[in-house]
C-alpha cells in the first residue's frame, strides 16, 4: 500500500455504504480522483469539517485498488468566494463541470492553478474552462439556429446556445457564458 500527500479541491461528496463517503477531488498531483472516506458520514468524523465542496485541502491518501483518505486538512476555504452568492453558485457549477469533464487521473497543472486563481479572485469565466475541455466558445455556434452570438452552454448535450434558443432549455442545466 502506497502513501501519498497532495493538495486538492473538493468537488463533491456522496454517501457510500452505511457510514462511508465517496469524495470527488481535483488534485494537484493526480488530476481528478474519487476517494473513500471511511466513516465519513458519522457526525463526529474528524474529516467532515474539512470536506466542504470547494475547499482547498491537503490530503493524505493510500492507494490499493482505490484511493482512501487517511488525513485531510483545510488550507483555504475561499471565504471571499463564499460571501458572494453569485460567485459561490458559479463556483459550485464549475466544480460540477470539472467533475463531469476532467478525465480521471490526468494531471493538469494549468487547470489546477486556474481553479485556485478564479476561486481566489471570485471571478469565474466558464468559457475559459470549457475551452480546456475542448468546447471553445469563440469557435462555437448556437446548436439550434447557428447564431455566432452564443450565450449559454447546455450541460444536457454539451452544446452552445444563443440568447433566444436558450429559453427552450431548462435553466438548471444551462451555464451562462455571457
Ligand atoms: Zn439559437
């Protein structure tokens, strides 16, 4: 069993078995990973307070077949980001984008440093990150009418939409680009 230490952003958590949790991280040294937190659902789990979505943490991990968290410590909760409701909701959407689009265990230092930077500056341009994953807004057209003035990205089928056509899609699945 090997032991690793890396920095990570918490992307999301979900319950696993009776008392455990699976946590999605974007890590500096391994890219996106999913790791088990044993007893992570128990109220007194010492890890729970550190594992809020969007936290920058220092992680200690062991890897057998899968990663298991053996220690976690908050480095930055990005308090400025959490104070601004608009920025916070965009940051949560960005965490979702990373969870969906970033390939597993592919190191991407550009993505890593960009994430930290936008969480610190609290300004999030979805187009910048979608471009990293191959969806460049500057080359995009509305998937419905072909308009070059795109305004949103539809998470349902990963297409761009213009300001008129986006009204036909559920707003909960749209990322506002401009
Ligand atoms: Zn359109």
